[in-house]
C-alpha cells in the first residue's frame, strides 16, 4: 500500500516530506494510527493518528489481491466508511 501527498510542498504532518510518496508499513486499528515509511530514505517510520493521515496524504493505492485486502476496508477500519 502506497500513499502520496498529491504534490503538496508542506504537508500537514511535519515529519513528512513534501511532494513525495510513502509506504504504509503498519495500521493499528485499536489505537487509530497509521505508520508510514519513506521507501527512498533512511528516516525512522512515522506514526500518526488516522485524522492526521487523512489531512497529510491525498491518495492511497493498494495492490490487487485475490483475498479481500486492507485497502478494501481501510476507511471502515477507523470510521465505518468505505474507501471506495
């Protein structure tokens, strides 16, 4: 699962680089957090609340699988809405 900030030069979350894509490395439904990592850098992963994630990133892409994927239910996991 990858995310991008839609070309925003100064994203809402200060630890995220502008105009850049990230990889979602973890989702903690119980605590309502998403962890992302810069696939081209050596920075530490960044964990943020789901609301911060929504404010920071403009798009989420999910690879296709045969089984129902996290991406199919990403919004539902946090707030009961569908990601599509």
